[in-house]
């Protein structure tokens, strides 16, 4: 990040090196899911963690957040309109101030490719 903040030319690349890291084969959950995902793409293997399961997990998390905020018991499926209203209320009442983004001349970006 320091390079980006202090570089006189925002489109040059910082110095970098590539390091190959050997990963040990393992039976950990993430390794198994990623390997399965790659096999599904390459060979058509059935997914052990389909997207619908992930969506259900996100809905459950949203329901828990909404229940905590509203101090009410909720039922699944969660009404997305109610949740959206609650999120909007949180956004409007937030005191967080985003840092200003300094914009300058775009300049020559040709050095950012290659």
C-alpha cells in the first residue's frame, strides 16, 4: 500500500517476485471443497458444496442478524424486504465517515499493462 500512496506514477508496477509454494495434499475441508470444485469444472464431478447450500447459509446468517437487531423471533425464509429496510435504517443512522478519495490526472496508463 505504501508504494501506491508514495509512487509519483500511479500506473507503474511495484517490484515483485514470484514464489512457488508446494502445498501438501490433505483432507481438510477447504482443500477437499476446492479440489472438488476444480474436478466439477474439469471433469463434471458432482459438487459436494453446491451454491444453493451457500445461499441457505447466508440466509440463515441474515435471519440471525435481523432477529438480533429487531429483538424478534424470525421464520425462514426471511422476508428480504424486511431485511433490506433494516439494513437501510442502519446505513442512515451510521456515523461512519468514508475517507476522502483523492483524484488526480489519470496520466499515461500504458505502463500498467505488460
